[in-house]
């Protein structure tokens, strides 16, 4: 089956479709040795070169979509390699038979929490682009005198060196104590500029001494997932994530019994036996937005790896819950 050239280049993670259309118009792409033009269609048998580098067919012809949620610890960088030799998130990821892992945004070395990675470059680009309106939510520990005036300014917008920025929501953590020197808040924003959360608070003279991403769109960081570990999203979760940015469903590989057991252990779940046909178990998965005792019971059933949901009313208010419906709390060390 043939597809538009800019679509397969986007799936390979080379940029957005609009940016790749410009690259094609500039003559930077060749198909079977000829300079490509807008409207060119390709199949898996065609030879594609981008800026003189030939693309492996596995990078764009793969018909499956994999998405993982990784719990990044502090001290790791989000790049594939680091000239200083520091550990990267890619050191801990599973092997990919076809294609490669593409990070959905980055977290700086001092920030921990949820990172999404996918083999679908178009999905990654759309999730990162500000025009998609996909929000990110963070748990932040602050030091300084936080007044209602400061919170009001941060909600309305302040001028940073790279333009206006603001939080779409700021909500105190349920266990936050205004009398203590360190305060805990949930904050949300619709874009991911470099160190944007830190710079917003620092513009008001507030020090950020801990920062953790707890949600990206409809995907939450499970409280039971250890730092440095990952889980693969199910078909339902990947489809919900793609639907946020207007992309269709693409098949997600079914976990092997051993991979299923490994994933359950990473999530701290006791699983006696992997299901014989795990792809059928997803029909009884937790419905989007369902939390509490019923959702927790369904999520403990075989192959119930789903722990995401669309933002509920309490989440939109800035409060994040894990699969059991309990709010994610600061670690004891961070109080």
C-alpha cells in the first residue's frame, strides 16, 4: 500500500508533516534516486534518502505502534548519548526489532517522573507540538513566600526570555502545609519549553527544589512503578493517546507471557499466570475516567496493564490519582 511521502517521514520521527513538506519542496528528499516532490507516494519497496542519508525501511514501514511510559530518575539525561558520559534514559529501554524509540519531549537532568516514548514519530511530534493542546502536569516542591498575587500572575502569564508563559492550573497538594518553608503544588501547562516550570517559579523569586512530572495528556505515572522502570501501554491506552492528537488507531503488539509477567512485577502486581489470550482481556479493562474501588478491581485482573484514563474532574483541578484512585503523594524523603 502506498502512502504520502511526508506521512512516512513523520512516522520515522524526522519532523512534523508541515516541516517535512517544506523539506520536500527544498529538494532535500530523494526517492529511488530522484528528487521528490509534494504528492509523491511511496511503498516499503522504495528507497528514501533524507539529506543524503538513506532511511532504513524498518524506520518508517512498520505497521505497529509501541508506546512505553518510563519513570525517569534524577541524574539521567533524556538524549540518546551524552558527551559527558552521564547515564541516559535510553540505556534502560527494551530493544526494538523495527525502528527506534522516540522520546515525547524531554526532562532535564534534575527532574524526575513520567516520560513517554514511542516507535511512531508522527505521534511523538503531534504530542509535543503546542498546537495540539496536550497538557502536562507536575508535582513541585517550592521554597519561598508564595502569595495569592504570585499565583495569580503565574496563571495569567509572565514574560520570560523566550516569550509569554503561564500555568493553566495551580493547585496545592492535599497535604501541603502553608506554615512550612517547603510547599507542594500541582501545576499544569500546555507546552514543554526548556525548564519552563522552573523558570516560571524563578521569575517570582521562588526556588524549585524538587520537580516531578506525574501526567502527560491522558497518561498518568503509576505510583507503583519504580524509578528506572517502564511499562508498555496497551492497545486501549495507545489509542486514547493517539486520539488526543487526532491520529487513528494502529495495532499494538501483544505482550508475550514472559513480558506480561515482567511488566506485572515492575508495577508491583502479583500475577500467578499470564493469560493464554491476553488480547481478549482488554475488553474488560477499566473504562476511561473510571477510578476508585471498581477501577482498581478491574485493573488487577489478568492482562490489566491499563493504568491511564482521561483527565477526571479532580485531575483537571490539579489533583492526580493513581490506578487505585488514591492521590499521588510526595515521597517521605521530600517532605
